[in-house]
C-alpha cells in the first residue's frame, strides 16, 4: 500500500510527530533532550522557522512549527534534527543503526480554530501519559518557557496565544486556566488522527482553502471545531 503523501504548506503552522525506530527509546538522559533542543534552536533560526509548542517524550517528539515562504524548510529541519540526534546518541551509546522512524508525520493546522487546542494537546501529553501530575513538572516541553519558569529563547508566541490577553501575566493565567479544562475524548482523537494520517487539522473551510492554494485534493475526516469551554 503506498504511503500517504505529506502536505506541507508555506506560512502555516504544522503539527509534527516523529517516533523512535520501532518505538524504542530515543532520549535516555537529560543531555539527550538538551542536545535535541540546542539543535532545534540553531536550525529554526537558520531556516526561518517559528516554534509554537514542543514536547520531547522518551520515544517520540511533538513540534508545532511554522515555515516561511518555503515549506520545504520543515523537511530540512527534521532531517538535520534526526541526523544529528542519531549521531549523538550512537556515539554516546557506542552503537550504530537507525534511531528514528524513516518519515515524520505532519498535519497543517487551521490557526483560528485549532492552534491553541494543538498546543494544549502537546503540552498536556506527559500528564495524559501519567508521567507527571501537571505540565509544570515536566522539564522537556514548551510549557515551562511559555509561563516564564525557564528562559530557553526557543518558543515563539503565535497570534492566537497573544490574543488571550493584553499583558504577559494575564495571558499566562488565561492559558493555564485553558489547560486545566477537561479535554474531551473526541478532541483528542480528532487531533491524534490528523497527524497520524498526515491530514489537515481543520474544518471543511480550511480544506477548501488549502486545496485552492496548493492545487491538490486533500482527504479530510474532521468533525468540526473543538470547544474551548466544553467540560466532559
């Protein structure tokens, strides 16, 4: 069965996921995580890519990144990150062979309806996995930089996040309250299915917009906009 082609769109955020080879552990120690982040910071700057959220789990990574006018910069970024990380880990472990799955997953995101839900999905991933009680306890996600607990100079602030309030302090409080809301199973499944199938994260209007812009037909199985206030 042929692999589903990725859709990479200039000047739109994308939810990127890459797993370890055979879902094996990628990050074994703190220095492994730190090395990945240093390379992410270096290459996002070189390629003109914005980073809106990230989370490094033990055997996979999540990124929300936005390329500039050339969407191919996403593939270049992921090539650089994967290659450098593999060389670093193999040297540390005295091993050889593949570290990552061959292809990363990518889902372009409809900003107004889905960017904040995707950021929440990513930064709450360690909590859903029962690794920590809350997002501030997990060292290897963008949450701690977003709320001012650390300064990595890695995270960019997207327009949806900035629109939460007029000041940084109030913006942080509103975002923290947003993360405390229950996330419905249907929202989690919608977001997970989009990146897993290399589909768009958006509604039919967004699909039509991307089809017109890219001149290609886009498969879509979305279920509408997730509610920010719905409690389940």
